[in-house]
């Protein structure tokens, strides 16, 4: 019988994300105002610039909404990044048996070696029945064939953790 668990989390916005959104709004407003001034001076084509700036801003704001989907299937953990609720990109695929470290991020002593770090931390989407308090940040280290030594930060719910647990090495099981 196949063991399968799936979870969707919404990315926690960072200060950098907020700055990018604010910059998008400021640049769009300045472009629209400049286009309107040029239009009043007789350059009616400047209206196209305003429309283009607004369309670009709407697109960028939509794409700034990021979700992560975790899928655990028979010992394989796949994490996809979903941009704007419609563009899906594979972020990571790893075999759970390859984990050399796994647990709550607050309890793990991470290696001090240079590694590729993946962050897929989020909170539950509205209407999922979960609260932010139900999700804790977990950490895993592993050797990946494409990325070398890696660290993963993510927020699996209870069902996802129960799907991961049977495939962990004996010394990592709680």
C-alpha cells in the first residue's frame, strides 16, 4: 500500500518581500503620474505607458504570493513552489532515508559546513482548519546528488510528520 501525504503552506512574507511590494507600488504610481503629465502635454501615447505599468504591477503583486506544497510518497519528499497560485516549480525532491539530521529546528544542532539551504517555511492557508500554532519549523540535513550537502527548513503538519517518520533512519526517529 502506498503511503502518501500532502500539505500546502503559504510563505511567511519577509521584510524583503514587503520592500519589493512597496517599491512596485511607488514606481507604478510615479509612472502613472508621469504618464498623465505627458498626456496632458499632448503625448497621448503616454497613456499606454501608464496601462503597461499598472498591468506589470498587478502581475508582480500576484507573483509575490508564494505557497509551498509538500508531498511525501513512499519515502520521497517533494517540495514545489507555487507562484501566484498558478505557476508551479519543483523546488526539491529528496529521499527521506538520506536525512542525516531531522527534528524541530529549535532542537537541532546544524552542521557548520557550507551547504545549500532550502527554506519552505509557511503557515496554513485560510480555511484549512489548522492554525499557525499547530505548525512548528522543522529542519533536515541530507546529501543531495545535484546540490551536495543541503539543509531544509519547513513546517510540516502532524500528518506530514507521521508520513515522514517511518522512512527515517533509526537514530533519527523520536
